C-alpha cells in the first residue's frame, strides 16, 4: 500500500528527496507546500499532487502518512508538532531548529505521539561511513580533525543572517559535528575562535562568522578540532579524520581512507545516501522497525546542542559545557 507523503519547503534539498522517493515503489508524494506558490505548483505537477502555500491548510485537507520538513533553521514554526499530533510520521532536514527550546518541544511531541521520525544526516548512510564505524569499533580514540571549508551558498540571503541560519557552524558544519558524535562519542565541551569580517560575506546585511575553529572534548577523553569557512573561492575540504594509536580513519562523502604503519586502504561507496535514508524511513513506517534509522529526532537535538554551544563560545569567548541531556 503506498505511503502518502507531503512536503513543507520545496527548495534544493526537498528536490533531492523527491528524486530519491521517485525510485521507491511505495512512496507516493501527494502534497507540496511552499511560500513560493510556483515552486509548490511545479513539484505538484511532477507527481500529480496538490500545491499549497500554508501548511496548516495542507494538513487539514490531506490524509498523509508521512511529512518531509525541509525548512531553513529559522522557519520551523510548529509544523512538526501539528503533524505529530495528527499521527503523521516525520522526516526533518538538519538542523532541526534554530534554538533548543523549540527542538525540545518538538521532541516531546514526537515522543508523546509515538510516531517515527528520521533526521537528514545523510553522511551516516554512506557505505564508507559504515565501514569507518566498523573499523573504529572498540579502538581508543586519541583525537579527531574535521572540516567544512568551502564557499558561501548562493541564492539564500537568510543564510548570511545569524538570527536566521546560525551561520556555518549550525547550518552546514553540523554534518561534521554529527559525524564526530556518530564515530567517536558524545561531545561534552567546546571552545571556539570565530573570525568576523563583513567585507568577506559579499552582502551588506550579513553578520555571520566567515571562519571558525572549534576545540572539542569528548566524554571518553578524546579531543579534537573542527574548522569551517564560507569564504573560499577555491576548492575546500569536507570530512572527518579519526586518530587511534594504530590506525587513522578518514571519511569524506562516499570515501574512506584507512592508514596503518605499513598499510593504506582507500574505499569508495557508490551508494546514494539520500535514497538509503528514505528507504530506511519508509521501511520503519511500513514495518515498525526503527533500527535502520541512524539519526532520530532526539539524537539530532544533541547534535544541534553541540553546534549552538560552539556558536555561543565563538561569540562570548568562553568555554561552553554541555549537560548530559545536551551532549
């Protein structure tokens, strides 16, 4: 029986999920909501569904099994809670919110409703990441080095406003913090140096940092550093490197490099992580088995807490500690 799916937010990432869902027989996208009516209409025409500009009207009108929430950090305004109260399963794109208060209210609503929720940390679904996790299993970790060093996303003016996006740490580098949590363990303390230079943002109203360096302390004693920048006009670097006494494991997109004293192995996974995460989500809805979901909402809230703490440290100049619930 087809799983009837709605979308709130019809940007680039929503299109990526629609492409993945078009390959799954039991997926039936039927409703599409965006403030830009033309974008909603185009998506609806593709799947033979209906377009909306108000998600409340869409939820009141449609009979949905699942909802993909693909909104910018600042734009989460109750849709997840309303969907949960209706028993609609949720797929929420990262970061799940702009602040912890809202994220925890959504988490509570999801738990109360008992619905399934998956969050779009797609790096967890690469075969290369799976292999890295296996190769690190049981090994003591010395330190990690991570990076999301690149350029400024185009066509997204909200991205340049700290109040709306949270900046690079919260919006994109969240993937690297999440990989660090997934492969190494919980982060309990952060300290950040941030570089602010409005001239490098290429937009007069921008107020986010152009570069950050974040020092990390893990619950298991490991330490690390994660860097980011949105100011590059040259090829950058994205990935995470984990150091153990006998083995270094590096992951980036669908690639893993494992290095030992007399051996170096490079592994490539040709899988589509967006397809795999939607497969896992729909399988969980169909069977009730949540084991294939690698980031549920509560887990994603812990990643959000780390990035918000790192951002706060960069602005205050003080070490940020995370409580046991946050980290």
